[in-house]
C-alpha cells in the first residue's frame, strides 16, 4: 500500500498529512518569490506560545522569547463562548504549561499545524496578551500590524465562527487529501500532486482557483488588517486549504499554485509592502508609549504640494478609499476599535508615502493621518458619504424627487464615545462608507473656489498616531457661505432672489437648522455646459466655541460663481 493510500485509509491522519502540501507551498514561495523571503529574522512579539516538540510529548507553554526565531500567527474568531485567556492572575500557570485539553479545538489544531511545519512558536492573541491589562492591550493592539507582518505566515481559521469548530471542517476527509493521479503530459504524479476528482462545486460558484477564501472569519473588521499585512496566509476553509502570498494563490483544487491565479490585494500590492515595510516593523516607530498629552501638528504655509501625476501614488489613495469601504462592511464588537484595527495598514502606507519623490524633483510632504483621512489627499478624502448617491445625483439633481436613503446612518455621539472628528468617516457608527466614484472623476475648476489649506491638526490619543482620538480638532483655511434648507434637502440662496442652488445629503437621520454653512471642496467639470458642479461639506456651528463647526452632510452646488465673493477664513472642525 502506498503512503497516500495508507493516509486515505486513516481519516484521522488526513488533515495533518495534507498540511505537508502547505509546506510545499511555503518552500516554493521562498524559492520563487524574492519579495517573500525574510532575509533576517524580524523582531518577535513580547510573548509567544512554545508549541513543544513535533511529537506532542510536551504541552505548550507561554514564553518571553530571548533568541530570535521564526513564528506563525493565528487569525481566528473568538465567538460567543468562553476562550482560553492569559491574565495577570494565571500568567504564572501559563508559563509553567498549558494543557492541550484546556484549549479550544481551533487552538489545539493550530498548534498541531505549527508542529507539522517544524516551527516552535505561535502567536495567539488571547494567550499572548494579558486580557485584564488595559495598558498592555492598547500597546499590543497598536502594534498588531507588526505582529502579523513579522510572522512567517498566518494560520487563518476561516470556516470557524468560534473556537470549538476548529481549523478542519467536518466534511469528507477525501476533500482535503491529495491523491496521486496521472498528469495529462505523462509527468510522474509525484512531481505534480493533484486533488481528488470527486470535489464538486455549487452550480453558481466559480472554480475555487479563481476565488478568494471565504468564511465567517472574513466578516470581522480586525481580520482585514491581518489579511493584508501578513507575509502569507494559510487559510482553512469549508472547501479546503488556501495559500496566499505576494506571488500566487494555491488551493485544494490547484495545488500546483498557478501564478496566474493570484488574486491581487490592492493596498498590500500597491504600497510595495515587501520591499518597503520590513524596516517599519523592526522598531516601535508609531507604537510609542501612551500618554495623556495632546498632540499638535502645525502645517507650514506655502510648503510643497503633492503632485498627483504619479500613477502609483494615485493608486494608493484610491485603494485606501476602497479598503475603507470594504472595512465598514465588516463587523466589529467595539466601535472605538475602528481606527486601531487599521493602524498597521495606516502606518505602512504613511511610511510608503513619506519621502516619495515627485515627478518635478520636489519631495512630497509628510502625510499626516487625520482620523483616517490623509492630509496629502484631503479634498477627496473628505468627500465620503454613507449613501450610494452617484446614479441618483445624475438623474435627479434638478428634479423635485427627494432622496431616499437605502440605510439608516448614525454618527457616534460624543462625549459618550469619540473616535475622530466629524469630517472623517470614522465618526460614523455602523453605517456604510462610500466615495461614489470620487477617485474616478476628473477634477478641475478655479483654485480660488475650492481653496482648502490645513493649518493645524490637534488631538489626544491613547494610541498616539492612529487613534482612537479624543478632543480632536482640524483647523482649516477655506471658503464658507450660508445656504437655506427647504424640504430637508433643497438648498437655496438666502439673498433676495431665493433661487435654488443645489441639493443636500445628510450624513444621518435627524433635523437640521434652517440654515447651514457650505464649504467648497472640489469642482467636477460639466463638459456640455462648460461649467462645474461644486462638491461641498455641509457644516453647522457647534455653539461651544467661536468658529467651531461640525460636518452634517455633503452638498452639491450647480453655480460655481456662488462662492466668488467669499474671502477665505479660518475655522475649526470637530
């Protein structure tokens, strides 16, 4: 009986035997993908789980590593049930030993997979972070990108919605077991392991080789960062294993890992993660000690402007907006985690944007991260909306048809919970966030109308650069003009002619004052009319401090000269 036949006769051994195929994927990755190789062992997390010898003769233990070594990380759903955790009360017990029987099925199988790979350490969040220490959790959460980015690869329990479901789904073991089949070009089958031919896809499903791995895990907001920043990911799904790295995607139906089936992940690919960011994760830059001091960033007037002629830079900003749109579709337990759960990606992107030379030889300005919006792409970054309005705006701008929102949008209400300023998408609670093709439009028009200059970004933050923020203020120099609101969304000139000038889309449900302030942001050319539509932020005064405003929606103005006589003024946005 051959080895494969013997494995097929033992269903209990099939799953871990199939992990040997994943070892082949990792080996091919290192041999064929120069950008995937970790030439130096990166910095390790503060704590790791030592899985013990491959034969399982010793229980895992919690350790503080003293010698650099490779490790893997686990991405999983906690679920509603109890889960093994490390606290200040039981850390001494964990360091003495962690009985396998005390761990969930997912943790046990992840440790078994780590042993099969011959790797000694695995990082599991609930075991490696003290769960009753707020200070440690905040520090580790701010460095989550470094933890996943420095791992050799990430094990993703994609199909498990809780720890009791494990990595390997309860299906026919043959679905996950490689079989020796004769190849079409008569190559020896041992050189080209193929999957069992009885695998059946749903009628309306694409072949697995052309899809990304799916499962409950990928509905979690925190996992988006883990997907993008991880060096490579080995996902255990309901259909089998998937391998994703910078070079290719391999899976149960295409174990040969055809490079043509690689599914690009825009931000990870665009920011040049593998060629740029390794140094980022070697130190604590961006994950500094927490303090209660307020941070103020002043912007020098007349500094170099960002040249957007570079296709690579344009792709970064557009893909950032796409990522945020996808991110808001995912669930998160605590709204205050919205910004921290993207901190690793934001840190990486900021590092990549900084110092890129413009086509005219000038250095690009340092991009400040303003609550999820980049200072070097401020105008487009401000034009988010919870509503899908693009088609409606084109068809009904001049009509009397009222806008009907597809979703109920709500903003987070300070002071009970404050994540970021109202100009940022992070101020919305669980509403979708969309840019409605903003990054696909051609923006022109006179600069004197859409004049915005950042003067100061001031905030307090427990996690410093990447939020969540408290007492955040964005100080701008811009144009501002009052407009009347009628029927909740029609904007009229408050002067004598009372003409209708545009439409308003509110960010959230609720009543607004009869008058609002409009701040022009960008002009969209209308070729047929040789004019522009002006995209504006709709603002109201907070009533707390002079010249202090908050955003309440987007406005669209059809008369570009309507702002012609306004003089730039300094305002504060909260």
